[in-house]
C-alpha cells in the first residue's frame, strides 16, 4: 500500500520544477489545478527516456517501488527482478555491515537530501563508482511518503583521476630519484676530484725534482701516473657536468662565436692525440663569417668531445676532418671520421648516458660514455642540436648545429 500511495503522489507532483525535486521541498504544490495530461506525458518521458541516470523511487522503508530504463541499463536488473527489494542490494557488503544504507535514509529524512559517491554493485557482481543523490518526498502536509534516488556512473571519471594521481606519483618518484642521482654524482665528483688533483700535483713536484733527483725510469713512472690521473679527472668532470645539466644548474652566456676560432683551438688540443695514433686531422673552416650565437666555452667543449671521440674510434692511418658551413638560420660544424661507423639501429642509442659502442674489457675505449649525451644536452640548451649520419663500416659524421648570429 505504501508503494502504491507513493507512486500516486509522484504522479500528482509531475509539475514540480528541478529545484523542488533536488532539495526535497516539503510542499510539493501549495495550490493550483491538477497536472494536465501534457505535463503527465512529459513526466513519463522524463523517467522513461533518460538512460544515463538511474531514476527510481523508494518507500519509507527503503524498498524499491519504481524502476526506469536508465536504472536497468546501469544496474542490470529488470523491473520485476528488483521492485520490492531493499535498495541496500546495490551496496558492497562492507557498507551493508556498517549500516550505511539505513544511515543515509535517516540523514535524508532529517535534512531533506544527501549526496554521496562510492562503489555500488550491479546484478552481475561488478562494481561501478556511483554518484548518488537521495531526496525526501513529502506530501502537501509534510508527511514523508518515500524517497527519490538518482544514480550516475562515474567510473570512467574516477579511474581517470586515479590514473592522473598515479602518473603524478610516478613522476614525483622519478624526479626524486633523478635529483638523488644528480646529487650523488655531484658529491662523488667533488670528493674524487680533490685527491686526484693532489695526486697530479705531487707527481708534478716529484718530476720537477723538488724532492730530490729523479731517474729516467722514475720519470716514466711519473708520466704514467699523471696520464692516468688526467684520464680519471676527465671522467669525473664528465660526471659532474652531466649532474649539473640534469639538475638545471648550468648557466649559458650567449655571445658571437666564430666557428673558425673554435675549430682551430680544438684541432690544436687534439693534435698530439691524433699524431700518436698516426691519424690525419684536418680543419677546413668555411670562412671567418660563420658565426654562431652561443656560449663559446660550451661550444668548444662539444666540438672537443666530438673530435676526441672521432680520433679515439678511428684506426691508425685513418682521417678525421673538421668542417663548417652556414645553413639558413643555423651554422654547423661537422666532424667526419673514417672509423667503423655506427649501425643504423644504434644511431640514437649513442646519445644515451653511459652508452659506448664496442666497449668491452679488452676494447681499450676509455671514458664513461657521457660525452655525446652531454654534448647533445648542451647544444639543445643553446637552441641547437647534435646529430649523426653513418653507415656501419664507412665512418660517421657528427654535426653540431647552432643558431646563426
């Protein structure tokens, strides 16, 4: 009987506006004529044609007394399967044991409405994240006759929010690990550079004879000590530069940089290394008018890395050529060698940190594998890039491009 009375009351209040339906107004209609057939038809269409929302009514005990197509689509029950059952059917067991359905009705009876989000259960046992609004329904005398319940499926939105939170958490973890790694590298680099500088300094003092005469055999040993010390120092400086780049602590001073001067300076520095390997090193600048807008020291560091690598990987009697050119709004320095080249599938790998092709315990290739990674990062920070063209067995050409001044 209660359910029949409630349905009759709902039909009689078909002319309620949206505000009255969602706030649980205690007076459905203060006065006026009964709803017209047109209004009744609109109400029927509202309930039956809305499929994105589950819209149904409960009696005062929480039992279902109406069921619209949206409720059937969302929850999976046909009308005859669910009408008469308690609405707690849709709640997870943990909520049932906690008395949540009954508590919600108590709140609605006292306050007029309640809105909640949480897991709900479909007929097939699957869960969905629901937004639920329950509104008290009262007759003209203020007597509670039942409840209106509107449910929306917000599973996609909730899962999207969870993915965004998980992505943000992963990003924070990655950034935290990156900062920790950069701090570790910087700390270790500083800690190692101090004793290495001391080793180099004392070796030089001994070689100068300040501690007494030095034999030719001892001088040879001291030379090997200083060579090893300088090699380790270069690796540590690479680590320190890499950590500074990753932490964004490097500053850049933009100025006009003549590429000819850079090429000559680098050729002078690498010349002895090329001679020792019997490699021909040529610098073929385009002209003095090839000028970049960049940080000169960092440009020299990049070109030095490229030329040193070329000499390192080029076999004896090979050739390394440094050239330059202007290309639109860019200027370029090309370093070409006659070494073994780079396999097509490794052209990008070589720019990754700590990657060095052909490296093994017996390869003799020194370094930490940071030179190209540092070079590309420095170039891109100045608005340029470092790229490579190569065919395995036919040498390689590394190109540093920079903005034209």
